C-alpha cells in the first residue's frame, strides 16, 4: 500500500513501516508471515528527521526547518499524545513569510523565511488547528483562525466532540459553512459548539453572502446575554443566502437574532431552552434593513417549558416575507409576535402553513403591528388564560385564517380589534377554558364608584381588561354585584361594573372571566367570518359561552356552524349597522322572510291569500315558525300549496299572540312549477280579525 495518509489525516497501514523506520530498521522483506531484515550494507543513509515522513506533533514541526523548497513531511498528529488527529501531509515553502495561523501555515522557531504548509483546500478540519474535541480549553482562537484562513469561503468541518467558544466567532463577507457530524439532544454525542461567551454572541455574521451552519449542535453554557447566532450589516451591506440545516440550538440566553438579511433559510432546525427576552428575533431597534425573505421549514421552536417570560418568535419592524412551513412553536410566552418598536416600517408579510402553536404562557399569535399575516392549516392552542389569536388595532393590514384548528384558550379563540380580518373553514372550539370558579379571583371589596357604578377590588391582580365578560357570585351584602357583566378595568386589582351599589359589602365572592370562540371588538371593521365550525369539540373541555361576540358594526358572519356553545350561538354587543350581517348560520333561528296574511272582520274556514307573496317561483324554502293571533274567537291555520297542505300540520289560533317553532320544519319547492301559497283556516268558531305569519329560511 502506498505510504500516504487518507484525506482526513489518519495514516493508512504504511504508518507501521514509518514507525519501524523510526526505530532504526533500514528495511524489511516480507516472506510469508515472517519479516526478515535486509542486509545492513544495503540500507541507505539514515535520513534527517525533517526529510522523513514521521513528524510527531506541531510542537516538533515548529522546531524542524525544511531543507529544500517543496520538501514533504507527514505530520502524525497535531498533539503528540493523539496521533492520527489533526495530522496530514505538509510541504516546505522556502520563500514564505506568512503568519503562523496554527492550522495550515506553521513557522519554525528561529527561521524568518520558510513555512510548513498544508495542501491548499477550501475544506478545513478543526483538528488541523489543534481542537481536540474535549471542550475543556477555549477553542475560540483556533476556530477564528480557521475562519480567517478561508479568505474566499469554504467549509469548516468538525467531527464528534465539543468545541468550546469563550469569544465570539466573527465571519465577515465570505461564505463559510460550519459542518459537523450531526445534530443530537445528547450533550455527549456528535458535534457540539459550546458557547460560553458570557454576554456576547456565539457566532456573528457580518455582510456574509452564503455559508451557514449544518449538522451540528450550538448550545450555551452560563450565558447572560447575546445570541448563539446573530447577523449584522455594516457600511450598507447585508447578509444574503445563509442557510442553517439540521442544527440544534439549545440552552442559551437568546437563540438567533437576524438583521439586514435576505434569503435566509432554516431547515430541520430545533431551538429549546432559552432564558432571554426571545428565542428568535427578526430586526428590532436600530435596524435599517429588513429581514426578507426568511424561511423556516420543518423546524421546532421552544423557549422551554420553564421559561415563561421568553417569547419564541418576535418580528419587530422591517420584517418582510417571513415564511413558516410545518413548524412547531411551543412553550415560552408568546408564540409569534408581530410588533414595531423601531419607529420605522412595520412587518410586511408573514405566512404560516402547517405545524402550529401549543402550551405557551402568553398569546400564541399576537399581531400588534403589520401589513399582512396569513395562516393556513395551522393548529393553535394556548392552554392558558389568554387568547389563542389576538389582533390589536395597530395591525393595519390584512389577516387571514384558513383551515386552522383554534382551540383550548383560556379566553377567546380569536380576539379581533383590527380591520380586514377573514376567517374561513376553521374549527374553533373549546375556548374559554378558564371560565370556571376554579380559575376565579377572590373579591376583597365592593364599593360605590364614579358614575353610580360598583367598584370591585380583588385580593390579587386579576389580569383582565376592559370589555371582558365576568361572572361574579357569592358576594354578600352587595348582592346586586352578583351576575354576569362587562367590566371596565381601573387598576390591576380593581374594575367597575355597570350596576349601582345599593347595599354595603359584607364579604366573600369571587369572579371569573368568560371566553368566546370569536370576539370582535368595537373598533374592528371589514371582518368576515364564513364557513367555520365554532362550538364544542369532541374532546377536551368546552366553556365557550358564545360562538361569536360582536361589538363592531362592519362584519359578515355567514354560513357557520354555531352549535354547541354554552349560552348561545352569538351575542350582538355593539351598535348594529347595515354592514353588520349574520346570515345562514347553523345553530341560529335564522328567518329569511315571512309569509304574512291579514283577514279583517269575520273569518270562516277556507283559503286566504298572503299579502306579500302569492306564488313561490324559482326558490325552495323551509318553513320553521308560525306566529298568529285573532281579535276574537278561535280557529286553526296551516300553510297550503295549490290548495293542499304544504307539509305541515294545522296550529291553533287564539286571541293571544303565539309563536311556534316547528318541531318538524317542512320544505316547499318552487324551483320547478311555481305553487300558489295560501293560508287555510280550519275549525273557525266566531273567529274574526286574523293575523298570521309563517317564517321561512331560504334553501336555494
């Protein structure tokens, strides 16, 4: 076998011959299984150490000058005690005065001109720079030297082991890819970059075009600030086409901060265990160049179950075209928060498809500012006291939710105070889960407040806001406060009720907050809620009081299934206008029109025409209610079509106004030949002054 190392620097079988030569054997002749020494007089002169191919370590190399330009040696290992690690072929460049970088260029003590060099390559192994994988000593200088060696870009490889970074690794301009042996959740396996930079970043990318991280772990060790990976731009630059593939980020202060970015992609990456204000931040204060586009594909983002004040994804300011595909966001506080504290432009576009949000301590989807947010086939569940989705007035663009499952919040499934919000084809149920005495706030006082309202004080901070629906029970003395009310918050421990205090408070009582499937606040407009199922689900706890609560005057709520809500399908809490329409919803007594007839004077048995509709032409209707009264006497009425019963039974009429919801509504078909509709009077007894209405729903 040739006496050469393999590409990783590990000697092949020829190492044995070199080792024997080092021991003083001039040569061996192999005969069968025996090794026989050749004659001593046949051996060539013993070479000098530098001319041979067995340099034991870099320390030895730095004390061994080359003899001729181009002379080759073989470095057995970077460190003498770990042969085979960090070794490989080197040659002597007799004219070089390059600085010793500890990995690919080595100076010899006392030799000003001449350097040992590794073969030129764009793939570097950190073992070439002295990294042992033990993770005990600071490897920052070694890693930085490898980065600086790749002046036009390349790959820095590291095998299984730990690389400790106590100083920030800086990459500027060139595309450098850090490649490892694979991600894992076990701190003892694969490639681990251990970031122990205190309050500084782990990796800082500046004006980088290309490169990234792949197949490795980046984890923090005692961090008090900074991000495991951050980008920045200087002198008008940007970061472009940086990718992160199969990377595990864990146990940091913050995970990733992206500023001045274009075409940044994360694929199959996982973040978990962060104690700072956020896990991932796009842009933020002081940024002048947007992060656009940024993509997350099949990723998992979790602040950690114990980090209840850490937000997962924050897009602050100039974010644009942020896309999430099959990405899970778990734990922490808020899941995805769009806001603008920069004083500049707000986030432009966020698209989230597949995956979802669960088990946070805040709001899974919080839209405070932005222009466009679109959620498709997303699972959203808070499992806490707050809303699943909250869209505040500062969000001035468009928000759409299509085919989503929105369930298990403490308050509302969606809370909407913005404009141009569309919800279609979603399942929204089992929200308002904390609407129960088990989650109540104890009351410590009830007094007369300004304007004749009752002011309620709670023993601890209530965490509620103006407009919330609260049920109070068990208060003694001021019993008029017991009931369900909309509150006006005064302070963290006080709120007012729209009721006058008539009696002194004698103690006791508690209050808990309700939740609806969808709550539309008074400031919202152009809200479209169409084709959703809003009510109880097959599994879990259902405490939604209403399917939809509307305080706005410009909404369309149509063709939804609003069955299965504890109090009612919907509540109109605001001023109704011509732009507020609730129509065609299941679970609602929806009357689309009336067949009305009036007979003055005596009423005999027979047929009477309706004053507003004679022939049912081109429509199918379902008759659902009958309202009727007589001035005197009694009779019975029914709806006839072409002189025969239209399908229902006769109902009695007296002098009292009666409305009957038909247990078995019947259908009249006018889509073919138009039937003549009339009311038939039966069993008239001194009847006079008949008024009758049949309420119907349009089918087609």
